C-alpha cells in the first residue's frame, strides 16, 4: 500500500487528561511517523520532572522552555506531536503550530478529565486546595481558545485508545 508522505505535523492540543499522549502516540504508530511529546522532551533536556521544574524555576521558566522545545520539534521532520495543556494558550506557540502543522483539539468533558488526572499527582497546576475546581476553571478559560484549532475531536470517555485513533484518522 502506498502512503502519501506527511508534509506537516499533526499537533495534539487540549487539557491535561484529554489523551493527547495516548492517542497521539497511537496515531503516529498507525501513520508510520515519529511521535514526540513536548513535556517529555522538556523533562529529558532539563533532567528534571515537570513538577520539579515548576517548583524550582517557576511556571514562566517552564513556559519558556516549552516554546523552545516546541519550536525545535516543529522545525524537524513531520510527525505527531503532543503538547502540554498550556502550550496552545500562548499566541506565539499558536503561530508556531499553525505554521508547521495541523492542530487537533481533543475535546473532553470535565468529569472524564478529572477521573483521569486525579489518580496521578504529577500536574503542578493541580496542587491546590480544590484541584477539581482548578481543573474546571482551566477548562472554562481554555476551551474557547482550544476551539481555534484546525480540527476538533470529541474524545469519548468510553473509547479505547485504539477506537479513538481510528475515529480521529477518519476525521483527518
Ligand atoms: C499543563 C499541562 C501539563 C504540563 C504542565 C502544565 C497545563 O501537560 O505541561 O503541567 O498548563 O495544562 P499535560 O497536558 O500533558 O498534562
């Protein structure tokens, strides 16, 4: 079977817990292109976890690194890229993503997001007295901005990663 060579990146955006990394890596596998996770790249470059970077250097420092890493990934060979939930919130990052790829918003409801993130304590932004309320506020602030992505994919709570990837490929 002949495949069309992918010319642009596919960039997964959306809230923490939406499945950007899980669905993105499955998508890359099916499309036979490289997969890169910007959070993982930031962690390995800094030899620290995201939580440690936030604690030691602060969010502004993290956002700087995020832009640097995204820029490097997006200027490299086309593949599927998963971004951190806040990446799309910066106008400069949106321009960068639009210049190099197709943006895909994994839209997911609050209950599903909360169910997925509450088990893991790796998200520094949720280290608050009311993490679910924080998540709800972030979703409310961000959803209208995420909606500017090229593609909106409705992530279903009951979809397996495989089923989600199949539906997404159909939609692209
Ligand atoms: C963040 C999401 C995280 C990570 C950081 C900040 C955010 O990535 O980049 O904790 O601002 O929503 P995931 O969306 O992969 O959890």
